[in-house]
């Protein structure tokens, strides 16, 4: 089913305004190659990008590639990544996916969705982060911010927004494929800085005019401006 024309026009207008609002929007995880981005993205679950960025330099100095990380002592890895939380499960994932890269891909991160999602601890969200930012393959990163914004902006119904795969396909139908990766960055940046989960800064929102949820947070510009942050949470 094709999306309503009015919805498509409004949604694309919102994306254009967000692009003007956040001209520097990008992946906020630090990385220099696909392997580093893959590991950092797995570690970013249930924590912040800044916390991951604080520990990955140490991690990648010790284990610069899949071969090194696959052979790593789990306890040593746990010690490094402990600040990111859920460190035992994350250690199992990054060691497991590194071993899978060595066994099935000669230690190289594959550039195809179907290969990435077969790796331990890698789902569609992680795969699209890697594809979009390390391989320039368009993809939609349906994280908690993305889901919240497409629900508030009524790009999709609340029921669809609650299902990452359905949300991905529904939003993909609204925007050209070439826009998917940057759309994800725009929505995530706006969610981290302005459209907060508990108290959105509605009165300071650049896309308030097109938002059906306007008024969820303070609408007074001065009060709302105090809620806006210059970067994502710590």
C-alpha cells in the first residue's frame, strides 16, 4: 500500500528542515573502518555513544582486528568494556562475531545485510548502521529515537512504530532510498537534542509546525530552549 501523498510531502519537508537544523548530522560513534564501527555499534546497546567512544580506543589498541579479538581473553575484554554495561553479554557477542568473521569472511566485515545479520549479536539495526556509515549502502536505523520521532511526527501509526521491521518498511516507502541513511541521522540527532522521550522541547523545535504531537512538552520558547542540548546524552 502506497503512503498518502500529503504524508509523503509533509515527511520529506520535515527531513529537509532537520537537515538544515543539523548540517553536521552523522554517526556519533568513533571509528576508522567497518570492523571498528561494527564492534562499537554492538557495544552501544543500552548505553550512550559517548560512553562507547571513551573505551573503544583502548579496546582497538589491544585488539585491532577480528583475528585479534576472536583470540582475546574474555576477562580482559570484559574489563575494558565494563563501563558500557551488560559487559558479559557484549563480550560474548563481540568475540563471537569476530570468530565468525574469521571463519566465514577471512576477518573482513561483509557489506551485505544478509551476511551481517548472521553474525552473533548483529540485528538489522546494527547492520544498517554499518552499511550506511561504513559502506555507503542506504539503510534505516530504527533505534529508540527513530521510533519515537516517527510516532510523534505520525509518519507511521503507534503500532507500526513499535515494530522495528514494520517501521523500517513503512518509512522506506515514504522516502527515496538515497535519503535513508541521512534521514536516520536527522531523526536520531533531533531525538537526542530536542525531541526527548520524557520532556520534548516543543517550543524550540524546528519542525513543530508539521508535528501532530506539538504540545507534548513545553511550548514556551524560553522554557523549551532550556531543554535543548548541543549533543546526545552522556
